[in-house]
């Protein structure tokens, strides 16, 4: 049997796994919220399933007596199980969301209880299929040992190489092609069909595998060789835990570091992941070349770990704003590549090397070792997101993680193996010292993105790094390096315009996305109990930076701030409001933003409005297809929708209601404002009276039908069809029919 069949199978397996992970994460966010704890739950369930599957399949390979075609037949069943996920997971997640909504309706569930329940539902939906994915490595090693002579000792690295290459292409295909062309659910169905094809190919290959070969079995059927036992002593599972922990924690840090250059679109995150995987592939390839040339070479020594630690700090240099690179996505991608690829290549070299030396082709040992590595990958992002980043920032987090790697090398250098010569020990200690000095220079000589802003206040939490900067009316708010808002009358009119259209005195209002707190402040000027929902807990702490009266407003009984995902909050709360105003963070293409523009979101919002209540949706602009899609989504839920361009002449205020919005003059609208609201409306102009301010907006009304027809091919924006977020192919190949 040819070994290349296994490479092909694991290449496709890696491709499918990353497509599933990307789409499942997005579907889970739509069902349970775009919060850091929820994202961590989904990723943890995915990786825990990989770890559990790897361990269980390793145990099976150790205890089972069948060989020959047996392992491949089990692999066929696993691939068919994974294919079922293409249909089952979306249904299960939607069912879980509906169940949770019914269970929590009117109940005072705390956030922790909600996360516990949603985490259980996510685990129930994803875990069986993730276990199947994790089982493929030990099964593949078992099959190679049973069917291919002389190729088992480094079979893990061979399969790992194929899997990582497939995962790289899967990331690019899902983010840049498949979701835009097919939508989320059809992407899953297409991927499931690939799994079925893989199962058929694996079954056909198994037909050519000869019968049982007891001599090739390990574990219960035979003891590994002395050389294998020696290999196991040379590489401790603790090192595998460390590589998984450090690499995955650093990946989270990189997302924060480079967001200022790449932006917050889905392609930015996909780029980081693709570079990570591609560099890992190159490192694994280098290991395979080295292993063929030096079969009895020692494991990674002190110098190797010290060099890896130093490479982990290179992103400090490439994320330095003083680096002479032009603005734009491709220069930003160059920053990412130069910064993270060397470290990822080092991890790609170390991980298969350690597993190979620990297992020597024993599927049971490899399954356990890989499981330990994956457990490190689970705990790393949790530690970085909830501990290192909020307390130490990006620079401190990278330094702490690199210190763990460098410390490993230092310990090895101080306590060398008796097998090493004095000269080798001296070289190792010199490498550790030199890389330590180099690391300190990198830390001392580089600057962070926030150093560009004076004055500034910086806050960090598990969700974002937030910068408040500027003086007077030139103050700005930056979230993860992106300027999200400034002091503008547009954010005031997001409240005053719909409030003035209400037929009765408003009793409560909900502001989704806090920002600088301007809309929240404007709503309070009506004397209306107002709740503001903000995803990043650091953002509301800067309210006082932008508004001097913020402390006094927060002391009133009418003001309430909730840290949560806006859509998740709407699904959980039983409260009804006269106004729900939504201002998603820009750009319109921001990752996850479609969940606040979709038909499903508007359906939830409609349930939380009183009969005559109004939803105000701010859309800063965008491609004609995006504006048209949002308009169609609103019209598919609300029977009455009016559209106004902003007082500054750009962007759109969509006002949507279950009842007709009156045709009122600027004088009539202004007359409905209480005196504090009038003062708030004209505080920053451009007009000096409420009447003139309203007239500037009313004169810019745009017929809804015209907005819907901006692009004749525009679909209704839905969770499954996030038109605004996935646009690459459209912009390159498609001209709109306007």
C-alpha cells in the first residue's frame, strides 16, 4: 500500500476540520452571542474533543487485536460520523438557542448560569464530531503500522504535515471563498460531502490492504523496542503542553497586536490563522527533512527552546508603528508574516519532533501526547484572554509567554543531559544567554501602537484593548486599534429622531453599543430609564473622558449599563422598550457585525418593542449591495420603515416600527422634546435650534424602495448570508446591477 494515500486523506481531513471550526464558531455566535466567554467555550469544546478523541483512539489502537484493513475501516466510520455534522450541528445549535430562550423567558438567569447552559448545549452539539476529528491521528498511525512496512516510527509527523497543510488551505477557502459563495449552511453541506468522498476513498484503499499482521502491533500484542522506550524518555509530555499553551496563547495576542493594521474584518483573522498554519507546515517540513538525514539526532536542546522564545518576541518589532511599511491590507499582511512566521515555524518543528520521539510510531503514546498538546492549546488562550492581556497588555503577555519557553531552555542548560559533551553544554549555555540579551533588546527598543496617541487613556479587558485619545471635540475612541467613533451630532440623533416620532411619551429605551456614551446620554436627557449594552467592559469606564457630566448621570436611577452582547441580551431580557437604537461598531464589514444587521436580529428586536415602539438602525454606508441587503432585512420584519441620511450628509438612519411612522414636520418633532433634550440635541450643532437640526435630517429622507433597489441582486441579509462581511470575490469579479 502506498503511503501517499494517507497524506492525501489527512490533507483533506485538515481542510475539512478548519472549515467546520470556522463555520461552527460563527453559527454558535449567532445562537448564543458574540462574547469572549462564548467564543472561548466553543473553541475549548472543539479542542477538548480533539484531545479526547486522540486519547480514546490511542487506547483503542493499543488494546484492539485487529490490524490489516481494520484501522482504515474504523477511519471510514469516523469520516462518515463527521459528515453527519454538516446537517446536524446547525439544527442542534438552533434547537439549543430556542430551548434556552424558552427556558430563560421571564427568568432572572445570571450571566454565569446562561454561559453554563449555553456551554452545555454547544458541547452536546459539537463534541461527538470533534472527538471523531481527534481520533483520526491515532487511527492513521495504527493503519500505517499495520499496512506500510518501515514507515511507522515518524508516522505522526507525516500525518501532521499533511493535516496542517490541509488546514491552511481550509482556512483560506472558508474565509475567502466558500462562505461568500455558498453561505454558512451550504458550506457545511459541501464540506460534509467531501467527508463522504473521503470515507469512500479510504474504504476503497482498505480493500487493497492485506490481512492481519500481528507482529506489527504494539501495546497489548507486543512491547515496544528499547529504542522506542529511550525515545519516550527523551521528550516529556510537559514540553508538548508548553508548545500548545504558548502558541495558542500567542495567537490571541497577535490578533490584538495586528488588528490596528489588518482591521477587524474576517479576512484579518483568517490571515493570521493562515500564516500560523502555513509557517507551522514549513517548520514540520523542515523537521521531516532533518529526520530523514539524521535518524538518530537528539531531541530539542536548551538552545532550541531559547531561540523559540526569542522568535516569540519578534512581533513586538513588526507591530511597531515606526516600521516603514505603507498602509493597506498587503503591507499589514507582510507585518504579520514577518512577525509570527518564524515562531510558528519553530513550533511546527518542535511539536511533531516531540510526538515522534515520545511515541516511535506507537499510536497509543502518540494519541496521549497529542492530547496533552491540545490541552495546552485549550488553556493557553484562556490564560491569555482572561489573565495575561487584561493585566499585562500585549507586550507583557508576549514577554511572559516567551519567558516560559526561555526558562525551559535555561533549565536544560543548567541541568544538562549526561550524554552531552562539555563543548555542547557550553554552546547551549551561550545560546541561552545570547537569546536572553536579544529578547531584552527587543522589548526595550520597540513601541506599541498606542504610543502614537497623546494624550491617551488605555484600558484592557478580555475582549478588547481600548484607547481614549484627543482633546475637546477632537476626542476619539479606538477599540483594538480601530477608530470606532468621535463626538458627533449623528449619535445624538440616533436617539432624538426616533424618540420624537413616538406617538406617546417614552417609558424606556435600550442603546445597543455604548461607544462614547453619547446616545446613552441623549436618551437620559429625556428623563427616560435607559439601558445601554456594551460588549467590551472597558469601554463604559471611559464615559467620563468624553462627557464631564458622566459621573452624575451614572448616579441616577434611570441609568443602567450591561456588559453583554446586544443580541444575546435581547434574547434573554423580558423587558419591552419604546426605543431600541443600534449603532454597530464600524466598519460595516467588521467581523460579526452582520449579527446586528440580519433579519434574525430584527425578529428578536421586534419582540422587545412595545406596539408603537421604534427600532433605530444606524448604517454608516457601504457597498450598494450591503445597504440594499440591510434595507430588505428590515422590511422583511417591520411593515413600516423610513430612511434618512444623517445630519452630516453620510450614513443612514433606518427607523422601523410595527405601526406607521407619522409624516411630521421639523417643528412638530422639535415640540415633542423636553428642554434638556433640546439642549442636548443642539450642543454640538451644526444647527443652533432643534427645528433646524431636524429639518437637516428630514430633508434628506430617502424612499425605502429606492434603497432596496440600490443593487438588484442584493439578498435579504441573514445570519446564514452575511453579505457585508464576506465581499472579496464580489469586489474582484462582480459588477452590481443597479
